[in-house]
C-alpha cells in the first residue's frame, strides 16, 4: 500500500463543505479508478491534511489519468474556495503539497 499526505490551509468553517464534497466524490467510481483504498481528512489550527491510502506501491499513473476526468476536475474546482495552498509561491499541483515521509513502522 502507498500513502500520500497533502498539506494545505483551510478555515475550520470549511470542514463540513469539504467533507460533503469528498463524500459525494467517494460515492462514484473515481476512488476505485485512482486506486484509493482509504481517505482521511484532518484539520489543525488552520491546516488541512488529506491522507490517502492507495492499493499497490505507486498509483501515480492512475492518478495522472484520473486528473483528466470531468469529476476530478469538478471536485478540484469545488474545493478551491475552501482549500488554499500551503505555499502559493511554489504550488503548481497537489504533488507540490505532499508531505515527505521520513519514518515508517509496521507491526
């Protein structure tokens, strides 16, 4: 399994809207198309954390292909009023907001 963690900025008042948007998105076949096994959203003091677990070791190709789907484009547009880049000067795509894992342990 492969995990990604996207870090951005979000006002706490947007949490219910963001959860609703992903709730709708996750009822479609898009998570399966991207290989998403689990999605978790967290917030802490104005920060937004989007943790996704994917089947297999790397879902990069599947996600790149899914980015062309109108549903992916729509949710990206719908999230814009709620989620701001952590560093707008360097953000070009979600990969620019992905945290780097530097330790992992499994029982």
